[in-house]
C-alpha cells in the first residue's frame, strides 16, 4: 500500500489507515502485529553502524502536518492499540526521504532513505 500525499512517500506491505484528519494534522495508523521492528536509515547518518531494533511493536502511527512547508513527521511505535502506549517516538524531516515498511519472515523492516530524485 502506498501513501503519497503532502510530500510524504510511504510504501508499506501493511495496511495504512487514516486515523485522524483535522485539517492541520493527519494521523496514519499501520498495524504490524506484535512484531520485532528493525529500523534502518540510509548512509546519511554516519554514526549508526547497522540498525535500531524494537521488540514487540504492535502498531505504528505517523503524524504529519498538512501545512505547506512543514515536512516534520512524528513516528510513534506502539506496544498496544492504545495511542498512549508509545514505546518510542521520534521526529524526522521527510522532505528528501521516503519510508519503506516491509514484512519479512521474522521481523518488520522499516527503511528511511533518500528519495531517488533528491
């Protein structure tokens, strides 16, 4: 499933549901089913040698602004269905990046990589 709006390009093997759209923010909800999530960044982050691994992530929530020129995305990894069960959250400027979420046999892989046209 692909989400390609508001300058965010998100390609996911899992369903992407719009949880909320209040006119200024959008929340995207991606259930991944209590899986280990391996997070990879492209080579632009030199200090990260391999990946960050998060055990037992049930859902992902992506919050983005619909305001022009605001390309900040907050990523929430949830331990349960409750939005307040965030295991970790972080922000990225997705202006020049795409996000790919792949369903692997033993884990979920999330890659944040430079867009090809940048």
